[in-house]
């Protein structure tokens, strides 16, 4: 096999591997998704009260996430927020699917198929009033609440969970909701 063909084959394998990884985000080793998860209780509107700033949400305030069930069993994800500097409304719609089993809070979400990001619910209020989510890496962390208010208890818990999974607590941005 010529060097050129060998190089093309290697590039093809690398590209295939990257596409596979993009479609199958991994659960980080130090992250344990919740079990006994009930999707029906999780569906509905959530306020994003904290996050590690990321390029998709940079500068957004009054951010929300709304989850509804699709006919095929996947979850429709509608994220929205206001661009603080302009007041312009921004929305993104995606699809979430379970990674392993339906009673574990390990999902993957795509806003641009075939590319997926991890969505691992690592802490969840027993009444489904707040949730703490870690993505495929410490670059992605969210705290969701059914209300716009953040109690001191939830704030302290989010910081504790963040520290446990390798997220630097001062990287958490508390999102303006009012």
C-alpha cells in the first residue's frame, strides 16, 4: 500500500472515530447519574439558575429548559433565554435520548445531529423541584429549578456536587432570572 493510501486510510479511520465519539458522548468516570429516574416527573419547564458558562449560552439571562415527550419516546428539548446586552430572545431546540436505561438519569442531547452532548443528572430533588446536571466534561454544568429562586441550601449543594465532579466552584455562574 502506498504512503498516500495509508495516510488516507488513517485519516478515514480517525474521522470515523471522531463521528462515533460525537454521536456517543461518554459519562465521565467521576460522574454517577441518578437511578430510579422518572422521566414523566422530569418533563416540563425548568429555570436554569446556575451554569458553567459555555459558548452556547454566553451572555444569556432568564434561561429556561422545557422538556416534552416526543411520539417516538425521545425527549424534545427547548432551551431559551435573553441576550443580556441586546434583550433579544434566543432559542434552541434539540432531542434527548437515554444512554443506557430509562430509569437512569444519563441522557445525550443533540441540537445538531449527529453531534450529541452528555446530559447526566447527578443530583435530583425527591420532589423533582431542582436538578444538578453534568455534561460529558467539567465544561458543562447546570443547576435547574422549578422556580426562579435559589435557596442557600441548593446553592451550597450545587457547589458541593460541582467540587466532587471536578468543577471549580468559582466557575459557576448564577443566572439572573428576574
